[in-house]
C-alpha cells in the first residue's frame, strides 16, 4: 500500500551477474607513476638489494647530509611506511639491514599489541632479534613448523593468535614440550591482531621503489612527493629559502613541546622537514611563476623545483587550472585581463600579488590620456 515495489531475488540466481569492488585509495602507486614519468625508469627494474637505498634506513650518508643537520638518524622522511616518528623509532630499535627486515617493520606497525609492550621489549632485552620476532601472521606458523610442531596445529595456532584469541593452555603445554621458548609463547598471548606478510611485502615494495628514487633521482622524488602527498606545501613559506624553512621547523617543534600539535600542524611539519632535507642536499625551491608554473604539479627546473600555482596557500586547484588554461591564449595584458580570462576571484588575485606573481603588471588595460 505504500507505493514502493521491492523485488526479492534468491542470491544464487544473481550471484554470477554481480561484481563487487573494494577500492582502497592509495597515494603511493600515483607517486610511483609520476616518478616513472619523470625519470623514464620502469619501476619494475628497480632492485630490492640496492646498498645505497638500504642504507637510508639506518643512516643519512647516502643523502649527503649528517644526522645533526637533518635532525634524524635515518633518511626515511617522506618514505611510505617509514616516515612517522613511530616507525622511525622502530628503525632505530631494530637497525634493519635487508629488505625482509623492512617487511617485518611494516608488520609490526600495522599489528595491534605486536610492537609496543611486546616485540620492542623482547628485542631491546636481547631475547630475540628483528629476524625472529613475531611481526606477521606467517611468522607464527612457519616458526612452529620449523621447530618441529605439527603443521596443522601450527596453522590453527596462527589463526587463533592473529585474531587476538591467544593460545589455549593445552596447546601451550604441547609447544613447551616441543621446545618453543617462553618469550615466543608470551608474545603470542599479548597479540590482538597480526598483519599478513604478503600485504606488508606489497607495501614495502612500493616504499622501497620510492626510496630508491629519493637516493638516485632526488629532484624527481621531491617533485612527486610534493605534487601528490603534500597538501600542506605552502610556496610562500618554502620558496623563501633554507633558513626560513629551518626557522619554521624550530617554531613548530617548540610548540609541540608545550602542547600536542594538531593534524594540520603535524602535516605542515612533515612537509617542512622534507623541504629542509631538500635544501640540505643542495636543491632549492623557486617562487611560483604565472607563466611557467603548472596548475598542480611541481616541475624540475635545473637544480630546483618550480612549484605549481595551486601550491600558494588559499589558491584552489580550480583557480590554478583556470590560469593555466587562460594563458594558452597569450600573455595577460593586465591584472584585469588575467581575472577576466581566468575567472579567478579577487582573493586569488591578492594571493598572486602577495607572492610577487603580478609584479610589473598594470591594473587594467585602460590608458590614461590626460594626467
């Protein structure tokens, strides 16, 4: 009687005709694609055993800077999976030296009650190392099988632990009789969730390819990172030079000691730290150019980066795109002409003016005949 007709189908009558997509938004593949376009290097040809790339996970030497200058003991700023203070502390604790160690760190960081109060303490106390601490689901089953435990019991134990259900008392006795060390059993009992190793490996493969470009194609790396991941990049700040960037970092760090930084401030600090690293490595950032800058992508210009128009704080992507489209028709004869042809607002004009993009441009096309 409500006027709505609902049709019910048996699931099996439609299952072969339905397609379900779980789409996870992820910036890293986009960064890798941009790096491929900039470097003309097929990412599949990047080796996972490059010594210089591996070294940035426990040193800053390959970047040509010192830890004191950078303010960090490793060179992983801006590297997915390894860029946060939490994961950088993991790196300091574990000192990874091969690719598989990085996969383990990714597992630690994505698990629940896997690292803090668990693997971290075991590694620090010397009871185990990064090579045999539990970091992913597979570690449990493979460790037990390699130590003589029945394969089916090993699998069932892994399934229980990875879901946070721990190990039953009768199984604990079997493991003890099989020679499984106490630290391993206790670690299993603390875990609430474990990441799959294959998932961690996929993440680290992307991260390592990006790290390789950071070492061997620096400007391409910074251009890709700032274009895709750095929404908080402000050309008004970073184009003012190394000293100014360093000053901004100190101010934010001082604020962080007094009270916890909010999400926007943290994001700004991350961008500033990466810009600082870029300056330390001998590269620089130019000011936005009305005619040469892209709309939303950074351009490599010699030994520097040319920021896009959208990198100016308050300048939206639509306005930036409007300017890029309008300039295809020729040079702007005045600020009035710029605004009319691009469709940007008075606020956008003031943003461009304060950055110096409109220097030397007259306000209007009107010619004064009499003074």
